C-alpha cells in the first residue's frame, strides 16, 4: 500500500516539475512580448514610457483594493527577477512600474499636507526627506537600489549626489 502511495507521489512531483518548467518558459516568452509592446507603445504615445506606465497603473488599480495593493507594494518588487537572466527588458519596465506604485503609496501614507496631490513626485520627495532624516522606520518597505538614479527620477542633481554620498557611492 505504501509503495503505491510513494509511486503516486513521485508521479505527481514529476508532473508538477514538468508543468512548472513549461510555465516558466511561457512566462519568459510572455514577458518578452509585453516588454516589446511597451517599448513600441512608448514610442507611439506622446509622453513615452511614463504615459504607458500611467495607463498600466490605471488598469492595475482597477482590479486591486487596498490590502492586496499594499502587500504588492511592500513585497513584490522582485516578482520577475531571475538570477540567470540579464533582467533587462520587462523586468526593468516592471521595476519602474513597481517603484512608481511604491512612491504613490508612500505619498498617501506619509503626506501630512492635505493640499498636496499624492502622486509619484511627492512620494519620491517624501522618501528623499525621510532617507536624509534617517527615518528608517518609515522606509522599511522602500528599496533604494545601489544606483539611486534608477529610483529617484524627479530629484535634482544635487539631491541625487547627497543620496549617493550617504550610501557611500563614489563617482
């Protein structure tokens, strides 16, 4: 009896392994197609990549309510990261999208001034202020990459240099 159960479990594991391998290949092809479509659209639409990300954000937010969105912002930044791949293409577009969502979420949760619009630019400024003021408790879910220029797109050159200096990056 136990032998049959073991053989069944082995067969199920092999099936799952092969299925997951196939899905991983499909995901890689799909993300390449999506990356190409985003690049094409960003060249066709006035406003380029930022306009495309705005459309994606609007579509994404239609299907999400607060709790899953917050969980996404806090923990899914490396959802498409693959160590073996160069992680350009779609992963880079996804990181831009995720960082945009994270900045907007940050603005909503940390903006004390009701007169300011909670958007990506404000979120980035608030993250910068908290980073420079060593407010680590506010930044525990914010990932600033080794190259802060990939994350901070709305700061002045002087502000970027201050971040690099604080991170110990020498240019």
